[in-house]
C-alpha cells in the first residue's frame, strides 16, 4: 500500500484500512484540534519522533483492553488498598500531559508530545473530548494518563509515573469506571508489555474500525469525568 501525503489545508484522511503492513497510513498535514478529531473518528492516530514529519497510523491488529477484563495482580491490590494514592479525573489535564511529555522512555529519542500537541489536546480537553486521570500522593501529582472519547470507546494516548506503579493505579481506576459505564474498549494503539500485564490484547483492525464507526455517531459527554466517575472500588 502507498503512504499518502496529506495537505495542510485540507482536513482529510484516506480510509484507515489502506495503511501499509507496518500500520503507517499517511504523512504530513497538521496537528490542529479539527484534524485530530477527524483522525480519531476514523481510527487513526499520530505518532512520530521529534523534528520529523507527522506520521499517521492505523495498525493491524490493534492493541486494546476490554474494561471488564482488566487484570489486577495481588501486588497491585495491596497498593490499591494501601490508601497511599488518591485518584481524580479531569482535575489537572495540563499537569498530566506535561508529565507524559517529560517522562523518560527507554529506546525513545525525546518525546513526540510537542508544545503544539499540548495546545491542541488542551483545546480538545476543554470541549470534552480529551480526558485525564490523575494520581496523587500528599497533594503531589505522581502519575496519570490521558486520552480521547467517542461514544463508548476510550482512545488512550499516553501515561506517566513518577513513582512505580502509579500509572497502573490510574489505569485500573479508569478501566473499572469505563466498565460501569458500558464502554466497549480502551484503545492502547500498539503492543507494550506494560499494558499486556493489565489485560490488553490484539484484535483485527476491521473489528476495531467497525466499533469506532458505530461509536463516533453516539453523543459526546462534555462534562468532567470527576462528576460521574468514582474511586471507592473494593480491590
């Protein structure tokens, strides 16, 4: 399959199923909130190295986690029961995305989360598409994650942990709440051992795209998740 070149002046993507064998679909375009929304609506996401052109992806298979199948290990249950950490939703989006930006990741040269990305995702956060999960210890933000939401699909973007296991604390609370609210899956994009340990699995791209198309037609919840999500689960 060819890799498509996008025009900065046209908010357009080719169908996601036309991505090449690596999952790469297109190159170029921009990172405006409008284009990012179009990408998510079509099951496409940006991922690229610093100082390189924007790359847009739709891998096959797709790595997802079904909320009802989240794995909570015995050691994680002890951490969750300890009371060391407090979890909130949509309380400090900028703190979370900047924490992800600053997080060192072995094998990666810098971060793809540029100031332009932060600005665009913050705009999407303000209209209720992007949500954040915060993990606190003694009023210090020590972990979290963020991602987008269409209907009953959550598109995970990035997570960080200043203290071991705090990103898992946030992710598990997110999964439990999404299960209660009938979400179909959490999109984890590409394989990582970290998310596999929490229960993520591969599904065919076509199945993923069908769910995304169905959910893109559902109403967008525009309020704060802190008003509807809870943290009093028994682990």
